[in-house]
C-alpha cells in the first residue's frame, strides 16, 4: 500500500499541469473544485434504492464491455487527436443513461467510474503526464451532469426514471431530457474549449471550431444513452446490451475509425499531408502522368534560419505558430488538385500535376516564396497575464523545383533527389530564392 501511494504521488507530480501558465493552472483547479462542489450539492437530491444500485452495476458492466470492445480505436484516437477542438466522448452513452435513471450521487459515481476505467484500459501507458487532462475532462462532464440533473429534477414527471408513456406527458419529458442533454454538452464543450484557448492564446476561433460538425457524433452517443436508460427501466437489459453495443461498434468502425485514419494522414499542426501519405499521393499522381503523357512538378521548400525563431523568442509555441501559418499559406495558394505536405520539421513539399511546363512551376514557387516573405504572424510573448503581442515577420524560404517528364527521372525518388539538390543549391546561392533542377539527372 505505501508503495502504491508513492507511485501515485510520483505520477501526479509528473503531470504537465504543474508546468502550464498560472492562469491555466488556476482555471483548471477552479473547474475541478466547482465539479466537486456541484457533485456534493446534488448528491442528496434524490434517495438511493436497491433497484438504483442494480441499474448502476448494470451500466458499469456495459461500460466495461464497451470500453474493451472499442479500446483499439479509442487508443488510436488518443494518439492522433489534436488539441484545438473539444474531444468527442463516446462514454457519454453511459453517463447520459445514468443521468436519466440514477439518483444524482450514483450518476456522478458512474461518470467517475467510466473515466477511471477508460484511463486504465485506453490511455497509452507511455503518456502518463497527461493525467490532468482526464481529471479535468471528468470534472467538466460532472459539472454538465449536475446541470442536467437540475433540469431533469425540475421538469420531468418522474425523476429519476423513463419518460411518461402518455403522448403529451411523454413529449414534455423528452423535451426536458433534450434540454438537459444540450446543457450538459454545452457546458462540457464550452469549458474544454476555454481551457484550450487559455493554454494556447494564439489559437484562433477558426481553429477552435475546426471540424466542429464532428460533435454531432456526441449527440448520437447521447441519444443512445437515452435509449439505454429507457430500455433498462422498462425492458430487458439484454436488449440494451446487444442493441447499444452493436450501435457503438458500428459508430467506431464506420465513423470514428475513418476519422482517425484521416488524422493519421494529416499533420495536426499544419493541416498538410504527413510524409508517408504525401509520398503515396504524389506517387499516384506521377503514375497517372506517366500513363497518360501528363506532367508533374515537385517543389521542396525549407524555411531559412528557422532555428533563430525559437532562439530569439525562447518559446517553441512561436515557431509552431509560424509553421501553422506557412501551412495555411500553402493550402490557400495551391489548387485543389495540388498535393501539399509537411516533409519534416520546417521543410514542406508540393506536388503539382498538369502544368504546361517548368516556367509555370517556377511561377508558382515564386508566389509561394513571396507569400512567405510577406507573412506576418502575430503571437504572444512572455508569461501568461503579462504577455505582449509581437509580429513575427521577415521569414524567408528557399525552394527547389523539378519538372517531370525529364530524362533520367523515372520514379518519385528521382524527383525528390533532384528537388532536394535544387533546394540545396538555392540555399548555397544565398537563400530566399527558387532554383529549378536540371532537366536530366547526372
């Protein structure tokens, strides 16, 4: 037992929470305290009966089976997810069901139990320092749950319990449940997005609401929770288990897994294709050009003296913001058919199919070079609360270009070799310029 206490203390002391800006630490600790106070405040709103304990045990068993059944996809989502949008929590199936049919104290216990089980079974063991994020997420769900409980207690005919079977009374109960779920979601999402905005002040509203339509998946999970709760109160628990589990597995396999695959193919910071995926797309474009007598241009771009940004401002977030803005510039300045990617660090690649000749490729490269040269990136410098706004500008980029077809270039590796050599020549000639590779490999 003492050994377990020591290990737990060491793990908690290693959380990244203790290294965040003071305003973020204050915000997180305040939300955690509010969650505890709200949970205690509603705990005795309704008494606990033996049937409630049976329902709690049933929901916990279902949650354990569901977490085990979807653990692979959820773990991949944890590895690949970005941190600028609110996370889609499929565990809300069980917490919403608990909010509906359990007394508040047991509904709160179910939230904590599902997060604890997911932490133990889903969270990758080599990423223990982010435990504070799970505690904070659990706290936001608890606050949303208590707000939903207050609406259910005030508006439903019988709380906790299923909606009334009568048409009018049942419609009123469903409206109350919808309001409670909406408030629960809004509080949870709003608190999480506020934490993101405080943690990274340079995060734009567009980034916060990027892929926000994915939140409709959580609405589906809540609807499954409503169905689960109603069936548990009025029907056979086996029907709940089979029906909801099939729906959850279908949602993970049909919706969340493709989402994960897309995230795995695109760099979360810049939105550009990662190296492996870019190579596959560029290789397909080259094969199409070879088969149909088409063309393909390849640009390799490297930010000049990028290390000086982090050295000057002593904050890696500044360099990250510059990379993010360069990625936006590349996406904005290229066509839908062009393939943009982040090759490594501060190096980018663009594959451009269907251009008439190398002159047009160089024209595009020049537009990109001038765009980066004129790029102004506003960032916050200094400790939170006393940060000053500065603009990072005057960045330059060197570009190597190669155009296919060309003698001696038969595959993508040949093109990449030539583009890299041209980039090296542009660097060697003084940087901030475009250099076109020779028409044939030596």
